C-alpha cells in the first residue's frame, strides 16, 4: 500500500509536468526514509524542526527529480519545484 501511494503521487506529478517532488520526513522515521529512498528520493541536506509544541522533532527534505526531456528521474540535482513550461 505504501509503495503504491508513493508511486501514485510521483506518477501524478509526472503527468502534471512537474520537475520534482519534494517532501519533508522526520529524521526518526527510518521506515519512511527507506520507502522514499527505494523510490528514488534523495536527501537535499536541508533540515528543520516542527513548530511548538513539537519543536523537538527534526525533519529532513527529500526530493525526486524528473528529466525534463525524457520524463526520467534525476537524483540529487536541486531545482525550483515549479511546473514545466
């Protein structure tokens, strides 16, 4: 079920001509980090915390990239998350 949900979101973004999918995931949530990594998401190195009263929860940003010409993903390259022109 989890894999199908990630695949559905990534597929929708591709069909909607987005260059990338960006998400935040809790650093303590190893199963979710592994799930996203299996689907080609990579950490951007950007981290943050949740607002109070959960400011103790840290998150990391992960991104999945598409090749703008061939519809394939690119790993690790940062781009603005906007629709293709």
